[in-house]
C-alpha cells in the first residue's frame, strides 16, 4: 500500500511540474503573439535589364564584380511581417531613427503593392530607392535599415552588403 501512495505522489509531482512549465511556455507564447515583429533586411539591387533585378544582402562575387564595374544600383529594404496580425509600413530608410537617417520617400515597391504597404502575417515587401538616389555616407555609417509601422513601432535590421556599399562610396 505504501508503494502505491509513493508512486502516486511521484506521478502527481511530475504532473504538477510539467503543467507549470507548459503554463509558463503558454504565457510566453501569448505575449510574443501580441508583439509587433518585423524582419528588416537592407539590400542592394542591380537593374540587369528592364524586367530583371538582381538583389543581394551579402557581398557575393557577382555583387562585388557589379560594384567594381560601376553598374548602377539602388538601395532597398525588405520588410517581412513576422507578427500574427497585419501591419502597415509607413516609413523605411537607413540610419538610426533617433540620430542621422535617410528616408526612402515614395519608394518603388514589390509589384502589386502600394505605399504605405499593408502586410499580412508572413508577407513581405521590398522598398526600392529611386534610380540614382545617393544617401549621405554619414547615414550609411550606421549600417542599419529601419522600418516604421503606422502605430509608431520602429524595427532595425542590417546586412553585410551595407558595409561593402560604404567602402565603395569612400573610395
């Protein structure tokens, strides 16, 4: 009889601990579901011809050769909504929003999108600067891109390509 009580007590204790852990995980998941989550990825876009664009977020050999050949490029920011609810992106650009920044005003967007861009959950949009637009090197020294939502939340992101662009501007 004592063994049955002992086993029942152990099973109850394990069940209580597991229930507590699952409750904590559930609370964390609920809190993260209600947060604004954006992935902000700065890129560089080369217009290969009228209908084809090559975009890079890492300095590949092809990207570096295009930069060395002085092929015209456009800076762009890809924004992905990782939230569980739709968001509207009202402002994108480069630099720290509290300090020096460069805004992409009236950006060209991924086909089928309008500005400001409304993004459903897990949807993304790429905002391209105008052809020939050059940002102040002071702005690019921050090596971050930002996206601001209509509700005022600002998220930042960076990529290796911004450092390469800054080096090409300095030369």
